[in-house]
C-alpha cells in the first residue's frame, strides 16, 4: 500500500542529537594506529563531538603510580599516555566525555575485574587518594589544554554500578560519586559532572535512590546518565552470542520512563539526560551488529530519541575493541560502526545520514523522516524486519509531495542494504576469510559503499513529486537540492547526436 504524504512547508526543530557523543573501547586502545585510522573515517563523515570509553584510570594508561622514599610511600601521576590519547582526540576534532574508572592496581581493595583486559571494579583503598587522583588529572589537563577547553568536557562517575561493574554496594557507589563529584568541582565548579551511569537492571530503584541521595546531601549533579540496550538475554553458540530483540521503540519507551521519573524531582526534572551507551545487543560478539538489518533498526531509534535525551552515544565507533578477547576476524559481531581494516558497516550510514539531516522536521513516522534546511531536503527511510522467512516482507512505499525549492532540482539517493553497502554479504561470498589479502580488502571496501543514483525533479504547480520504495532491511537517504540549469549556454550541444545510427 502506498502512503501518499503531502509535506508542509515548515515544521518543528528536529532534535537530532546523534552526533553529540560516540562510544569507544578502553582509552588505552587509542594508542593503536588502526583505532586512529577508524576515528579519522568516522570524523570525516559523521563528526561526533565527544567520545566516551572505559579505562581512564586503568594501568594500561598508566596514570596512577606509587614510589617509596625514605620508607614512605608517595603517589606519582604519570600522564605520558594520557597526553598522547587526548592529543589524538583533539587532532581529530573530538572531545572526551570522561568516565572516571576503573580502579588503579595500587588503589584497589579486591580482585574483582571485568573484561579480557581485567579492569578492576572494586572500591578504592583510600577515598582521599581517589579524589586526589581526579584532581591531579583534571589539573594536568587544564594546564595542557587550557581551562576554557577542559570545562567543556563532561564527566561521568564510573560505569554501570548496578551490575558487576562495581563490587561495592549502592551506598558505596553514592560515596564514590560524592567524593568524585566534589573533586571535579574543586578543580573548577563549571565542569559538568553526572551519573549514575546505570544499565537496565532495577532502573527505577537506582534512579530514585540516586536522585534522593543527591538532593538530601546537596551532591554536585549537572546531568543524568544511563545506558540502553534493546536485546533480551543472550544465548551462547560457539564464538557468538545471539538474542531476540525488542522493537527499537523499546528504547524510546525507556527514555520516556526515565523522564517521568526525573519529573518527580524538581531539582532533577529539567537536567540533561545523556545515554552514554546504547545499542541493540550488549555483547561484542553478536552478529547482528554487522548486518544491514541493524542499520535500519538503529535508524528508527535515531529518528526519535532526541525528543527525550540530550545525547545517545552509540557503543561503539570501532571494532578495535577487546572486552571479550582480541577480535577473531574482520567480521565477528563487534559493536563498531567500522569493522577491522577500515571497512564501514551498514550502521555507519545510519549516523552519516542523520549527520546530514536538516534542522527542521517536516514529517516523521515509523519508517521515514523528512527534514529541511533553507535550500535542501533530506529524507531518511528505513525498513527493518526481524528474521524474514521464505516470503520477503513488502516494501514500504511512499508518494511524497514536497513544496518546491525552485523550478528544477536534483535528487540524489543513497541505498544501503541487500547488495549495496553490505560488506558482510561480500565477506560471506569470499568464503569468510579470517585474514584478508590486499585484493579481498579492496573488494570489501568497495562493497561497503552505498548505491548512489540521481534524478532530475521538475516542479509542477509549485511541488515536487517523489516516489520512494524502501525494501526490507534497507536504509535510504534522499537529498534534494535546487539547481541552475545552464544547458542553454552550451551552444550546439545535442546529446541525441551521440546515440543511434547515422
């Protein structure tokens, strides 16, 4: 069935916060060349403003050290690697969204760790030393990069304390939060700090307890953070995890519910809400992340999440990522927008397309948004379908009527899905090689590009008529711009003379 839509001339502001922040594997990975190669790719096409990852205080970054002198132990702060990491971020025009964690070896109180790289998640042996570490780190960053720069870097206290990323109790997290937030404000009260960085376990219990703690104790709090994943419990099969997925609107409903809880507390109600991690699966070896389905699925979230959240940080920009061991092949179900060897995945284009969206939202439904700037339209369409069986679901078909931008325009369409912009399919056609030859890499990079077509639009009664079909598990972007037709200035130009018999 064709949806016939007449698009209005004006609309409301499009709350498009998809580019505010993106996730990364632990910060120490920024010392690898391929990591930076991938960051260059995403920044050229998408241009994220901030980047957030674990491991700021883990020992591979090497900040917190101790030495003995005259029988006394003293802290020593080594910023050699931190400087290298932050220099690289700023060189790529991206700022950190700093996460304070995990626990340095010399400050740990226990042996509980997470991930292949063993981030320690126990409370500090000395909260005073923990606070001093935060102060010293921020003071160093200000000395190196300037106060007016560093005060624009948001700071989040810890990661997911409501599950085994924190070995202490809820009350101990609140103590960690208070000490950390006070240390941040000691350095400069303008630096924004927030939490509680929880994932979807006992969400309401944790949010209300955290809000009430901060209000009762007048704890510094500038924004709220949480994480959103839409997958159900995983099943392990060999090297991979699989889930059933909820509808992408599951995340939208989580955001609405979070806002409702915040609204019960006048101090909290209008604070920014930052989703510092989101994705479908929360496992870095889940094949869904590599698929064309995933691009369309994530696009649905991007189309509406900005109505409720001030940012939603996709977890992650790159498959240079080691939470569950070193990746075993170019496609392995990793979180990244970019696969190993710099190959763009379909979901990369969800963010690239939304980065090009107009500032005014003219129309939105379950499969389409129409946006506009003064001199162009950007239309983004998606059609996600879980596990289509023998019969392919029908296309989503639209007949759009848009107010003209001029007598003539060019429509440029980019199509991701199926045979286009889908390197996972090409990798399968190549026999799923674990390592790539130079020729295979060239083939895969070329296969990762969308299919681009174009057409001329001529206004009729002040309108452009655009017919659009979105196949199953495809993501499309149409960009419409007016053109000045200079054909008449080419004296004697006759394209018909180039074709057919004499």
